[in-house]
C-alpha cells in the first residue's frame, strides 16, 4: 500500500515532432499569480502526532486561512507534495501537514486520531504569538491523497468528536484504503450537509482504484448534489509527453520541502494534470467553500469543470469525465 516510486508520470523519451502539453496558467484557479513570494517552514515533526507547518511570507500576513494536507500511506516526507504545498501557501494559505504515522507499522485505525492531534497542536501554536500569524480556523479546507483522503473524510465526519474545526470543504485525490480498510469509517452518511466535497479518480490507478470514493459519494446523502462531484482523470497520449492517470498523479516533488525522513515516492514532474486537474479544481473548491465563488468550476459548470487545457497545437487535452 506504500505509494510507489514514480520515475515519471510521462514518457521518458518525448517525441520532438509532437505538440507539447499546456503549462501553468498565469492567472485564475491553478495559476501562478501568487500573493506571496516565500514559504516559511516550521518543523514540529516529533512522531505520529507531529506535523510540519507552512506559512506565507513576503509579505507576511497577520491572519491567514488554513488548509490541512494529508499525505498518502508512507508518504510523510512533505517533499512528496512540495510543489502543491508551495502553490497553496504562496496563495496566502497556512498549510498544516500532519505526519500521522510513526512508520509503516502504525495501524490505519490510528491515522485519523493522530492527524487530529497534530492539527490541534498546530492550531494551538498558531493561536499563540510564537509565529506572529493567526489562523482563520472557520475557513478550514482539507486535502488528502491516497490514505490521506480517507483521513480527510474521517476528519470531516467526526470533527466535533475529534476536537478539530469542521471543514468547509474536502478534496480527495486518488483516495482509498487498498488492502487495509481498517482505517475507514463504517459509513459516511453523517457527512454534513454544509460540506463541499470534490473527489478525483485516476483511470489507471491500480493501488486503490475507486471503491472508497464511490462509497463516500453514495453514502453522503446529506451533502447536496450541487456541492459534490466525483470525477475521473484519464490518460492522453496525444502529445510529446504522454499524460498518464496513475495513483501518484497528485504528487509533485520539491526537495526544498525534504524532511530527510521517509521515502521520496513522488513524481518528479509537475505537469498539466497538476495545473489543470488537482491544483485548479482544489483552488476552485477552496474559493467555493470559503467565499461561495468558484462553485461553477468545482461543481456545476461541466464545460469549465472538466477542462484540462490544450496541447500546443490547440487540440484539447482529454477532459475529465463524471463518475
């Protein structure tokens, strides 16, 4: 169930005669028009209830909203998601990155309470004057990949019981339990009607498939249909660098975030799948959850929601599809 080393999420020998895939947008959801130039990294990783804290700087805000980012099974080294974390923080978010596993022997049933303990510890630090920045806890959004998506759903389901703020929205990226289901809840029927819920399946995912996300989607009947979506990302071999649709697509290595502890299991490439699928739709979900903006992109405008950019010759990258 460990997220596997991905040498590349694209062809290793691109054909120079074929069109290239789209790069990052300059503005809009998923874009590079950042409010902050720097990311301050704070290490509180002292075991299974430990965490990393990432703060926007240059300029440094006095107040910022919070995102919790839950890693995949075995992926507690933040470098595995460093590119995405940097994107989120430079937009003005505080990111809490719970470790939730001491090592691969930590039982899945311990993941969610460990993550909750880390979140509470992080919020306590933020509530003090230690870091000179306050957290807007009423604007919490949770993102999770692989088993981290299960942890994210569990946190939303049992926020009051766990003593963490109720999230406005959750984004589940290739989420699932694989062969170790003991960390999931029996039912997700109790997910709040106020929740915004967005989930992405990878077509070529052989690690967790789509079983867990379909369970969450089907059982979360209190969540309004207009506030939840289950989408599939598909491979596209049209261009010089093939776009794949495997389990580790949400990862994107950035060694500036290397904790020197835990395996590096990320894709070394940040590509159109990151920019147009994960970053763009998560940004829209965040805006929808906090400000009631971005909701058409995240949920209701099918043409906008499923768009994956265009190859350099103007041909559209294969769109996302519904469940």
